[in-house]
C-alpha cells in the first residue's frame, strides 16, 4: 500500500513513464528465492498512478542546487489548472511541501486530460527549516520558519509575529502547460527556468497582486477581450511605509509583471502592503471587492518577492 505524505501531495520514486509493467510471478519467485525453475505462469501487473511530476532538472537553469551558502537548497511547487481558461477560468491547486532541491515531487491529484502550469519558488534555506503557513497539511504556497513552530492558521501566525520566508528565486515556467496521462507519470514542462541574476548593490523587492487571486479571475484578457466568469477589473497596491510608492487602478487583465521597489529600502526591514482587488464599478460592488496583505523582508543584494495572502472579502 502506498502511504500518502499529505492529502494533496505524494513523493514518488523515479519510475519510467510507462502505463504498466507485467512480470511473471514465477520469475519474481525465482529472483526472491533463488529457485532453478519456475512453473507458475500467473502474471502480476504493476500500474503506475496518474501523476504530474516536477523534476528539479527542468527548472534549475543556471541556479546551483548545493549546500553552499547562498545556493538553492529547497523549493515549493504549485500547480495551476489552466484547462479551457476562457470558459471556466483557471485556478490554483494546493502546493507541495518544502522539498530539497535534489528531490522531485509528484502531484497525485492532477487529472488526466486537464492542463496544468507549474510555478516554482526557490529558497536558499533547507527544506527542514521551512513550514507551510497554516501547517503541513494546508497546501499553502507561503513559508514560515519551522522553529519555533507556528500555530493556528496563516493569518493568525503572521499576526502573532511570524515573518514569512521569502523565496530568492521564482519562475512560472513560462506558462508552459503539461497534460497528465491516465496511469502514467508525466514530467511537468518548464521553458523558463530559474536564473542566477547578477549581484545587486542594493536591496529590491517586488509585489505581484496576481498571486493573491486564487479562485478569482480577471474580467478581461490581456488583449482586452472579456473573460467569462471573471469579476476583477483593477488592483490597488498601498504600501504601509510612507516612503514607498502606491499603485492604484492597475488593470487586472493587462497586469503582466510584478511592481518593483528599488529605492528607500533598508536591508533587514520587513515591509507590508495592502492589496485590493475590485470590479469596474465606482464605488466597487461590495460582492466584488477583496483585500489581502503582503509581507517581505528586504535583503541586501537581492530582489525578493513579497509573500501575499489570498484575497478575502472585507
């Protein structure tokens, strides 16, 4: 029996992507017991479970996986179901737990015939020093320090003073989609791997409100075409630090890159941002207005993405 590591995720051994493997039971007995002959012709069939597997070799790029200081040591993988996005919208699935960069992870809840993209958050701290915000079984993409162990849900842990650990590297794999196959192990594609950027002389941080959308979606596509089922027209980003810029009225449909903050940052300081997602009405329709909080610690010589909670209605 295969034991699950958690409800939504399972690490699998490195199996070939074949549908099944059949071996004569007599041959198995011969190998196990050292018999000189086999008369049992019954066959045993091993069926591989349907899964979408993420292999570090597909996303490492120029980034080294190593125990050396400053190197990639662990990662978190997140799938997004993008099947027929123009009809029923895309949605993000539970993330993997923090995983050593030398190991692959397999998502068993991926369904055959549907299409998924994978996002990778890379950390320069070991996997055992990270814990998902909200607990091991939460499926959260956001990481907290594992010591001391945070308790309660994600919002409660942050309120209690736990500062999210921000990934040093991140990629959406170029939005390349992969499609699981029934009873087979499919390797998720990634045509935009992690990159080791040139050393910075100052600290920089980025804020991306799209990470908070979850089940929500924009009311229009990037080309302006209506998106059936989408309700969010605009984003607002408000910095709690008066020395940082606010960005108001950002179009959800055409928002393609995180907002960069590169000035007035003090390394080691944690910065917070208040996000709003809203429809196009003025004032926004109460049913279509959502808020979220982002947090990030500036680090000297690095561009660090902010960790943002999912949007909720105020």
